């Protein structure tokens, strides 16, 4: 868990904010031309990892992805915008939120497709867990997400314990 001291200085949420834009191509879709859920989950994982890397300044692995809903279909030719940032840091892990939008440049419409919370764990090149610098929420929305992330961690842990006891 050793890391240079300056990499453990608190950093604002805005330093981790990341955005990816993807255009939906035929290879990303089902036979009806709608985006595959699995492809979107892959992009969400990548967008989440970007924010986690930017904040932790280290390698990270995905420990978990919370429940996800897909609220609106996305079609071939649409633009998918994924925005991510670190909601809260715990010790070696951090929760990242990813919000997904679809834009149709012909109709100039934008719709919310999905939101996801991912937990990443910081590791070094040998796979050892690393302590992560605290994140500082500044805006009202960031403070709300920070508080909510604490509650979600408790729920995740309780669910994990329940699954392990049933295994
Ligand atoms: C995730 C992983 C690093 C956890 O390691 P571990 O030694 O089992 O976990 P520990 O109990 O030491 O916990 C380490 C941290 O991860 C968190 N964590 C562990 N499992 C978790 C889970 N399923 N969901 C959320 N957080 C989790 C712990 O809360 C802890 O956080 P903290 O340090 O901030 O308090 C390990 O299981 C792993 O490497 N998994 C594979 C990751 C991977 O390859 N992902 C890509 C997809 S296959």
C-alpha cells in the first residue's frame, strides 16, 4: 500500500471528470439495429475506468458494477455520450458514476439512456492494492453523490456478505 505522498493529496471530483463519445455502428447492434446491452456495458466500464485512473493515478481493476437499467433503445447511427467521475473514495476502492446519453444529430434530440455505479480498486504493477487519495466534492450534486455513495457501499457490502454466506 505504499505510494508517493503527493499522489495521496486530496483532489476535487472535477479532476476525474471524463467523457467518451461513441458512434453506434452495425457491429454494435442486434438484428433490429438496436445497440447491444453488452456493448454499452463495455463502454461504461471503459468510461468508469478513465475517471478512476485520472483520480487514483494508478492502475485500477473493476471490482463490481451495480444494477443497471436501459431506459431507451439506442439505434445504429446514434451518438452515445458517456460521462464519468469519482463519487467517493473509501480506502483502496472508489465508486465511480457513469451517466449515458444518446444523441441523434438528425433530430437534434438527447435522451438519458442509463446510469451505473462501478467500484474500482487501485493496484500497482504487481497487483497489490494501493491507497487512493481522498476526493473532494465541491458542487451540491457532487456532495449528494458523495453521501449516496456511502449508503451504496453499505448495501453492496451487506449483499456481498449475504451471497458469501449462501455460497
Ligand atoms: C476486486 C479485487 C481487487 C478485491 O480484492 P480482495 O483482496 O478480494 O478484496 P479486499 O477484501 O481486500 O477489498 C479491497 C477493496 O475492494 C473492495 N471490494 C472488494 N470486493 C468488492 C466488490 N465485489 N464490490 C465492491 N467493492 C469491493 C473492498 O471493499 C475494499 O475496499 P476499501 O479498501 O476501499 O475498503 C479482487 O477480487 C480482484 O482482483 N478481482 C478481479 C478484478 C478484475 O479482474 N476485474 C476485471 C473484470 S473480470
